[in-house]
């Protein structure tokens, strides 16, 4: 399992794999109260899904018609992906085809993303804010408080815009927050 220390690298890994044929995915979150066991859980998932295979081993599995797996974790958010092929026996996860329906990833209490393919953005995998998360951030940016304005603006500007839809949402939210920040000074 690949553990990433930045949201940017985490999202890049997901998009890169999705655009390379890892169309089925599962998203989950580890319990916060078991944070000391996350490394152990990573090792179990790595063993179960053979996440530590090298390039040649993955190519051999693909020729045999078996699915390859990829796992990535950022904080407590875990995203597992697999290719088309025969599942590993005992696979009890519910894999979702992200080409048909976007999959949500809960990064934190206030940040939820969607990974999927949208027809109006071409044939590449995209990441964007979920509708509910976008509306909540938009309301926060509009509402604002004198003490919270700078913090909200900084959090919005720190979000990594990995794909075009995410970048458009981020810029819209920043414009609203900037307008609110400038109008609060007057």
C-alpha cells in the first residue's frame, strides 16, 4: 500500500491509475481511534490484494487474465483500485466501476471528493469536490466571519487542483471568498 503525505500526490496516484485501466474502486476510511494500527492494516491489505507486485509481475497477471490491484492512503482515507480481470478469491469488497458512477472519498470532516469520468470533461478521469461539499464550502465562503475569513481563504487556496473540474470549483470558491473578504474591509 502506498502511503502519501500530501493530498496532491494521493490524488495524482488515483488519477494516474484510473487513466491506466484501474476502473474499479473502493473507498474507505480507517477509524481514527485505531490510528496506531493503520500500518498493520496497510500490511494486511497489501498481502490480501498483492499490492507490492513489480511491473513484470503485474504484466504476467494481466496476460493470465487476472486483475491487478493498487492501494493508496492519505491520512485515514484509503482508495483501492483494480483492473478488469478475475478477482482474487475471497474478495469481499464491493468494487464500483468509476466509469459508470463517480466514487466519493471522504478526506476529512469537511472535505469530500468524487473520482470518476464525466462526459463533459472528456475521456480522462477527473477529481472534483462532491456536490454537498462544494455547497458547504460555498456557503462558508459567502457567510464568512471577520476572524474566520483569512483561515477559510487559506484552506481554499491550499487545496490542490489536480484536474480541471477541481480547479474550476476551487477558483469559483476563491472568488467568492475574495469578494467577501474585500467587502468586509469596506
